[in-house]
C-alpha cells in the first residue's frame, strides 16, 4: 500500500524588536539620551497544568506549533508529543480519531481527558474504537486559536477525574491584544494504490479569524473563528471471502474481478471490494468574549458550533457477465460459490451531526500562592443522525463508483 500526502501552506509573519544598549561608563551631560517610551514585557505561563505534582509533563507554544508542525487540525498539534498517538485515519476523521498513550491504548478512549479552556472535549458516552467510536470533539478547536497545548502523563492530580489514567491534554486558546485578522487555505492531494483501487484523494480547508479589544485599557476582548473542511479519504476496509469457505458447484452469480490475496494468518482469500471511503464536510464556528474585572480576575464565555455531513460508500470489484458491478446475492468465483453479500460487506452510510458547546468561567491569575477558578460548561448533541443499510443491495449507477 502506498500513501502519500502533499500539503502546501503559505504564510506571512513579521516581528518588531526594541534594541536596548547599556554602557558601563558614567553618563555625562554631552551624552545623547534616547527615550524609548513605555516598553511592555509579556510573559506566558510555563504550563496550563498543575506544576507541583510528581509527574511528567510536556508543553508546546503557539510559536513552536507554527514553526515545527503543519497543523491541519487540533489533533495535529500533539502528534509529535512523546508516548501519544491520535488514530487519525484521514483529514477530518470525526468518528475514530481516538487518543491513546503508553498507559492506555486506542481501545480505551475513556481513559484519557482532553480539555479546551477548561471545557471537556472527551466523549465519555462510550469506550472503544469498534463499530461505535467515541473520540474527543477535536473539531471544536482550530490550530489558529491555540495559544499553547500541554500534556500530563498519568493520573497524578486530583484536579482531574479518574478518566485521566492515560493522559490529560489541555488546549489553551488565545485572545487578541489588538485588532488582528487571519486567513488560511490548505490543499492536500493523496495518491493511493492498494488491491484494485488506484485513485488520488483530495481534501481542502479554509479558515478565517478576526479579533480585537475594546473598553478602557482593553477590558473587553473578542474573537471569532470559522473553519471549513471538505475531505475525501481513502478506503479503510475491504470485503473478503476465505477461499476455503467456497463450495464447488454452479450456485450463485458468476463474477470476475475478485483479487486473490492472503490474510494476516497467511490463509488465501478473495478481496471483493473496498469500503468505508468517507467524504466529509465540516463547519466550525467559535466565538469567545472576555472581560477583565481587575488586572488579575477575568471572566470568559465561549460558544462553539460544529456541523458535519458525511457519506461512506463501498466500491465493488465484482462484475457479472454483462460487466455490471455486483453488490448482492450469492457469488460464484472460479466454480466455487460463496456466502451471499451482506450490508456488512457493502456498508452504505450517511451521517448528519450538529453539536453546540457553551463555556463560562471566572478565573484569578495572581501568579501567587493561591489562585481560584469557577467554570461551567454545557455540551449539546443537537443532532446526531446516522443511516446505514441493513442488507446488501444493488446500488444505483450514480453510486456504483466514485461519487465525489
């Protein structure tokens, strides 16, 4: 199997520096004096996680993400962290991108915790990566708004629930200090060749962000972010029949196109089709508003909206005597009949999801001995609909191959 991904990104960056010179010589009346005005120095916190605990932590700032990672989504921001893996199969993988760590694998999605500004993104409605998968809601954070991301390995803080036995990932998003606007477009082209499938799959993303401050000394700050993803992923599964299960005879529809191969136990089998080839379209909207009661106490409100529509289609390799694709019934390959094709072999899916997220917090940040935070959040599955065929059937001509 060959998989190649090519991503193109164009960026523009600028910086301002204020040089300062010091002299060991005494200043005389003839020495020129230059007034620099007010110089503001801003220092970020070393981590968003509890520091006085016996555990291992890693962190990455926004500048490091921009410099070292071609981040197409929020899970890309942690792909180079040690002992972490996000099972992202294609760009926009919304239903199987499970976070795993050395202490907890992809089969235990409920054993890790992912937060964004104190709001839980992990999905604890279930646990696992089988037919039903429960990944974090990665789509509610975009790379442009990340200020830093930190990871705590293992359950070593009472600040987090028992689900943190694997790891805690904490995204801290940023707010503007002056007016700023950003835009980005990304394109991905992926040649793919495996069995009888040889195609080029493509994805593209676009995003826009704008923010500013208002009020006396910037008491108010607001931020809007929009992101759209349109992704066509490669096949993820293949329908098969073991050669040993065939019955000699003429029963079934004679077909051609099946590919003889071997499974991981070195047993010969027929590969009948590709499957789980998703075309997904996602929209993300994030609005954030903050108010500084004092220089050390801030209130913040976050609204997030995520919409996703996707289709999953199989592509049959089988052809009958008339050259038509075969998707149902008992089949006959080289004089052997095999069990009837089912909806499990040729799964046709269609999903539509709309999720809302609300978060409100009031937090002190004195950098002293004692600080406090009060936070409340609500996550609403406004719509979560999936339709899938229960049995195999001949697909309409428009659906018998590529549909993008």
